[in-house]
C-alpha cells in the first residue's frame, strides 16, 4: 500500500512576538550567564546553541523533532562532563547515565510517569568507540529514532510463546559528551560542540553542587514557566531558515530557532548566526563515509583524465596526503577492495560501477572511466574546491590525461607500515 502523501508544510514565518518577548530574551541571557560561570565553550555560537537547547527541553512536545547536542573533544579534561552537569541543572527530569542498557533507556522514555526524561549521556565514546560500537547498535537505533516525535522502537513483550509486538515511544531530548566522534547517523542529528582544554587565561568558577545546583534549578523552573507562556505560539511555527540551511541541518535547528524567535530581543539574530557557523563547521569536519571519501579522492586522482588503469589509480590513492588508502587496518587498498567499494555506486544509466578495459598506447589493462564515476561524484561528493585564476593557469600538479597512466609504476603492494603514503610518493 502506498503511504499517503504528506500534507504541505506551512509557509515559514516567525511567531508573532508577544508582550513577554523581552522577558524571554532576558531569561535566556541569564541562562547564558550561568553557563559562562562554569563552562568555556569554543565559540559564542556554542553558548547560543546550548542555551537554546536547554530551553527547548521544556517545550519538547511543541516540535516535530529534538536535536541532540554533542560535546566532543580529542582529549579528556576538556570540560565535557561539566557542560553536561550544567545542562542537568537546567533541563526537566534529567537522567544522567554512563552505561545504561538500551532496555533501561527504552523503559525510562516510554514508561515515564512523572514526565519524559532528558537523557544526559557522559563518556559516550565507551559506547560508540571502535571496539564497542558493533555491540551497541540497539542503543544507536534508539537515539536515532528518538530524534523524531513520531519515533518508536518495536520490541516483543511477553512470556514464552505468548509474545506481543509493542511499540515503545523513543522521543526524548539527549545530550552527550565523549572523546572523538560519534556514528554518522547520530552526528547528523546533533549540534556539535568541539570542546577543548581551557587555556591558562580562561577562568571559570568551581562548580559546587550543594551551592550552584539550586541556582540552576531556579533558572530551570523559570524556563519551564516561560515555556508555558509561549507554547501556543511555538506549536505549529516553522521559523525561517538562514540561506543554505536545508534538509537534516534544518530539522536540527528548527526547534532552536523557534525558541529564539519566541524569546525575541537579540536572540533571533544570534541564533541564525550561530546556526550558520556551527553547520558550516560541522560540514568542514565531516569526512563523510568511507565510500564518499573514496569517491572524493578518486575525483582528485582523475583530475582531467578520461580513464586510468587500476594500478595507476591505486598508486595515486596511496600517495594522497592524509589519505587512509595506504593503510587500512595494516593493509593497503587493493584492486579487489577498490572494486568492492565502487560496486555500491552506479553509473548515470543505473549500472554498477565496474572496471573495464583501458587502453594506454599499445597496452590494455583493467581500469575505470571518468564517465562511469561522474554521476556518483555529482550526487555524493562535496563541491570541488574553486581554483583561483593563478592556480588554473599554473596548476601545482600536472594535468592528468588518460595517457598519463603509462608513466605510473605498475601496481605494487606497499610492504608494512613503513611503505605508506610518504614512501609511495617517492615511487
């Protein structure tokens, strides 16, 4: 059965400011000042995003989705836990966890009697790190499903053979802190705050739970009271997005911009500036999937060539700066691995991308054609960097053509870690 077409989305418009708009702006200013006492965030945009996230947790049912906020850093001691602690004092019904099981999260979210919890997940890298991620797919699915208000997770409930399929609501606000990155599906549903260790000149107050937590709770209760005064204006409102913010980033920022519009004052402008800054930063840090990385690198390797033999492609992939292809778990990408990865994509006429015969002079070898790859490059790769007039006239790298392939060395597998990208560039 074909599902019914979704109803048309109302035209974007900000809520009409009410008499409490300035009070809302002043309240958000106080929440920001509270964060600044204890947190050093990497940018002004980060403060704006976190304050709006705090406020949106009190209005969850007014939105179609809830953004995750992820405090990530390359090293410990970067303030991630403290950021979560301050959010904990400001959010309704906080549920702080490090190692909660998916079953516990399921029941906490779907069986809430006193209200839906706000989940604050510290040390998330222990859950989704390289060694643990495959064992926590259920939790990843729950976090992803809970991004949407309609999100549910299905489980069998009952005894023995008397099992019933039951839908568990998954919608809940989630904040996370951890080292490194998260799975791509979670990253795209999150506002990413790249934390770093405080510099010597960056000072914060020590957070004393017995003293400062009650101060946060006073702000929390004021946020909850203010949320009730603007709920009707926010429900059904679709805030105008900054130019270029579409698709998943728009889903992530829509609730935060709606809160900013309801607060009024300087918050609508600050929110949109923060949106553009953080979305742009996230795109710049996004390396994409391994497949997209390969396609993007292949576009660079081909340059202006019409076709290249597989051996030439591999040698050039290994030699790319910061390329992973010379060392994939201790082994270089080989012809079979290249073919396997490219078969996942199709040509413009919907055929799998496969190696074909490539003629260079009198030699014929298996290789790939740019025409077969061009549709995938257009669909999946970020736009290529714009060449300046100087670089276009005097390119740093020689222009590649299909006949250049004969100058490449024959396909040789790098031996050990020493023969990685640096050694291969000398070949």
